[in-house]
C-alpha cells in the first residue's frame, strides 16, 4: 500500500508540473505589431520538485502511510525573436542572476578576442619574417 501511496504522490506532483510548464511557456505566443513585425518571447523555465513518504508502525495489522510533495517553478524571460521584412533577429535580455551566468555568457566573446589577438600576432610575425628576408 505504501508504494502505491508514494507513487501516487510523485505522479500527482509531476502531473501538476506538466500542467504549469509546457512549450508555450518557453516559446511564447507570437505578438503581431504594426509594420508586419512579429515578436516571439522566449523564457527560461527552472523547476524542481520533491516528494516522499513513510510507513508508520501500527499495533494492528493496518498499514499507515504519511507523505507529501511540493514543487517550485521559476519563469524568466531571456530573449525575443523579432521577425521583420523576412529577417529573423534574436534580442537578448541581459539580466544575469549570478556570476556563473555572466562567466558562461562571456566565454564566446573572450574566445573571439583571444583568437583575433593570436591571429594578429601571427600576421605580424610573418610580416617581420618577410621583411627580414
């Protein structure tokens, strides 16, 4: 009986999360603006859940079970897709929650800068070598 009760709690918790979070939560409904412009909001969804239960000892043969479950959901807008005149652009919202997100988002930019510096120094070295000959 306790397995079915714990399973029922977990199933109920997961079902409630499914009700809250679907694809239209992440990729929002299109917004149509003047000038044949379409804006589609994009969100980051973070969720967590927990559930548990326990059997309690009983003096009679009846099985006693107690349990509970809970969930939390955070929805954060992160960008907008803008479709205008056949062109699609992605407009990021630059609100960072923590330092780790800032670092992760800076990696591509830093990689590009380092690559351009390395290429520049290689070109300068090759030019000096040619000038020396």
